[in-house]
C-alpha cells in the first residue's frame, strides 16, 4: 500500500534495546518503517471511526517498542500500556517511552483489564496462535475495548498460503507446509506449530481467510468492521474494528466450525501434497 500520511515531522525516540529480536543488523530502517506504518494505520482508523483522540492505548504485544515509540511520539498525551510476555521488553517500554508496564500471561483472560482502552493495537500476535487461543484472545481484546473504542489487529491472510502454494522458498520454513495448506483450503483457518516450539509453548504460524474472519465476527453484534486491508503491514493484513453496543441484531447464528470442508482437494494442493 502507498504511504497514507506524512509523519516526517515526528521525532520518535530511536533508542534500540540490545535484546530486541525484531531488529536485524543493517535493517534498522526497515524496523522503524514498520513502526511508522503501524502509526499510519492507527491514524487511518481514527478517521474511519471519527476518533480524533486516543487517550487510553494498549500495545500488546509491545515487544521493545517497535510501534509504541511511534504511538508515544504522535499521541504524546496518552496513557499507553505496554504488555508482553517478554518482561525485558515491557520494562524497556516503560523506561524509554513512559508506558505503563504490565507483564502478560499466556492465558490473556488472567490480565487485569476491563473495558478501558480507546485503542488496542495487536501487531503480530494472532498470527502465531492455535485456534482456541486465537478466539479466546479476540474475546479478550473486544472485552477490553471501551464503548466507541477501536481495536486493530494483524492477521496472516491469503498472502503466505499463496506464496507457499507457489513453492516460494524462505517463507515459513520451520513448519509443516503441506499440512498448513491442506487445513487452510479445507476450513479457512490453519495453524502449524514451529518445529522449534515446545508443546507447552505452542507457538507457530496461523493463517486465516477473510471469509473465516467474517464468520467469526458474527459472534459479536456490538462490533463493526470498519476495514479489512490486505498486505497493509508488511505481508500481514490489518483489521480495524469499532465497538458500538447494540449496533447489530444477532440474527445470524454463531458458526461452530468456520467453513465447510470442500468435497475434494484442488489440483495445486494435490500436487503439493505429493512433493
């Protein structure tokens, strides 16, 4: 996507933590660009949802401030909560960017939040969770969002499965690719644990089709989808939701399984599974 807004006037704190795993040596500019891009999407959401101010913001997972530093530069007045399983990252965001530190939990339902945030940014978390934790996390995010608040999260949509189906190398090399593609073609949601991840950690790659996501959102009559932007944040899609009590009537049943299974595998999938 093209640049949405000119934020060249902003001077975010560019201090980097030596423990930040998102920074690759020599690619620091790419790191800062992804953070700036997230701010563009947040500002876009403010215009879509008529929200000129975001006084209470949650960044989860905050990492070491790839996005939070840009949120602080633009929303300098805001109370920003930094939350992550990586405690060093939370401490760094508190020290460098004046964030409120909260150490996360694997089970997000254990966190001490309620409907208190005007904006929740969730960059690259749902993209790594199995379906039960994916759905539980979305429940939590929507519950923590204030009335007339905004939730923005990233998902892996059609891009990565398409690249894998075309045989692209150096993409998701540490998962069972045929299994991921078979499940994605069958249900619209697929998850494969990283080879190096332990069963207790259960961390991997989750891909979701736009149709699967829309069916999931039938669970929430108080949520309006303001935008679904494919490949808006690197290779990830961006979803912008607006919370408005009683906006929809719950006329559609909540799906037990996201999508029906096709009767047969497509030709490209059969070919891939024979490799």
